[in-house]
C-alpha cells in the first residue's frame, strides 16, 4: 500500500505543487489556537489584597489565642521547686539555717565594698562560683533519683560557703584591727 501511494505521489507531483492554500487559512488557524488556549489554559488569579483593618483583626485574634494558650500552659505546670521537707525535714531545717547565716554574712561583706572594693570583688568571686554550684545542685535535685544525696551536697555547699565567709570576715577584721593599731602607733609617735 505504501508503494502505491509513493507511485501516485510521484506521478502527480506537479498537481500537488500547483495548489496553494488560501491566504486567510493561517489567520483561521491562529484564531482556533487562541480559542483552544483560552479554554484549556488555567486562568490567572488576580492577587487578593487585604485591608489594614482586616490584617490587624487577624493579628489581634492570634495574639489573644496565643496568650490564652500560654496562660493555660502555665496554670497546668507543676511548681519547679522541690519541697525539701518532703525529702528530709532535718536537712530542710539545716538548709534554711545556713541560708540565713550566709545572707547575714554577705550583708556584712558588702559593707567592705564601700571601703575596699577590690578586696570585696576578690572575695565575692569565690562566693559566686560556690553559689553557681549550689544552684546547679538545686536544679539537679528535681530530677535526681537520689534526692537525699543531692540535698546533703547542697547543705555541704552551704556549710563551705559559711566557712569561707567566716574566714573572709575574719581577714577583714584582722586587717581593720591592724590598720587601727598602725594608726594608734602613728598618733603616739
């Protein structure tokens, strides 16, 4: 069949070259393609714009909902601290005692800052390190499987802080006494 078609085309070649399409055929094809594209291509959406009032209302709603959610979250949280008396009442009393002694000693030490700030900063640097260790132990207390052991370590830390503060205050008193003695000798001379 293809051989017959080829023969037919070869023998009638001149007649095929003789015919020309109409001049408006390309315009018709272009119109049909445009119509086909309109039907088969998705339409572009116009960008939606929102008014400032609408955006502010949505933002306010989101903030209110987030605030309520955060409030409920905080309400349902358990207190972070551990009741020391539940672990060991004796240790809890010791902790309160040492904490109050340390507070009094620190108050006395702060008086030194007025007269000798450098000495105060040296002494205070050691106390800050010890206090950081105490705070770490306090955080570990909540999750520790052996809370009584951590509580003993906390109390030991407080005892050491008390001893260090006593030594620091003793050094300051000796220094002040030495200064007074030196001033008295100068007056007597």
